[in-house]
């Protein structure tokens, strides 16, 4: 009988702890999971809808996220590659054939870099939906964010499995500039295949992108040789 009572008390203690967990605590734990000195990889899919309730996808593209044990981050989103290593911050736009170089950003966590949102958003709701938590953020008054609402789904392993962004600013979907068709779209980002396997080290190596990289001379590798190089480090030092 005593054993049954102790088990019941333990169960109550566990469920009370789970119930009392707040949105801030979940996000804090998620931050620790992402920033831990371990490799992290996952795939992303992006879907843009014209309106908040639309079912038809207007634009869709894929992405990947890679982080090594040194917390260097490599991301690819459709035609754009982003690298933040210990030495540089790099953005390669294949659609514009341009390479932008800057000094590395401290504490950069790629697509999980949502901490600044809390200066501009407030927590509207927090739900425990058994297999994941749902956190709804709304933009504060006079916020500069282009979104009115953001919904985050955090898995029980503290990974961001889905983000939904509701735009407060209008976006023109018309291809004819003389006949604009503004809408307030919705963007959904779904992350899958989370794993802690070792990441390809070449993604973070400067020689993957440049044959020469210096303050006053940056020569891209063969596959990027026709790309315009915009070196923000040089500009900032003039």
C-alpha cells in the first residue's frame, strides 16, 4: 500500500512539474539544446501562402541546417548559402551571383536566432499538446517586425519543429507592376530529420569558397569566380 502511495505522489509531482513549465522555460531549454557544443543537422521546408487562411502554396523551397561542435553554422535556403564560422560571416546569393563577406557574428544560431523577437513580441499563449508545445507570439505595439503573429511548435526533445509567420505588411504577388495585388501572406517553416551526426568539415573551411581571402583581396573558387564580391569588412575599416 505504501508503495502505491509513493508511486501516486511521484506521479503527481511529475505531472505538476510538466504542467507548471512555462513558455520561457521551454524556449530557454531549447536554446541550450541548440547551443550545446555538439553537431546538429536538420532539413527545412518553406511554404508561402497568399493569406493567413489560404490552402494554396504560392512559393515553396527547401533548406538545410548544419552546426558543428564549435557552434559554427552553415545554412542553405533555396538559392542562398549562409556561413558563420570563427573567422567570417558569408552570404552567397546564387540568384544574384553575389558574395557578401562580413565579420563573424557572435552567438549566431541561424534559423533559431529568435531571442531578439522577445524585445518586439509578447507571449500570447502557451499550450502543451502532448507531443509538442505550441507558443504563440504577437508583435508589440509599434514593433518593426513585418509579422503580426508567430506560432512556434517545439518538440518534447526541445527542437523547433515548425514556425508559422503571419505578415502584418502587405506583399505584392502580381508580376505586373502596373497592376499590384497586395496580400498579407503566411509563411510556414517545417524542420525535420534532426540528428547529432558529425557534419562535413568542408562546409566551414574558407578554402571551400575562396582561393585567397584577405582584407584587401578575396578571390572566389572556380565555381564562384564570376560572382561579385562585396566585402563589408573592408568597407567598415575605411
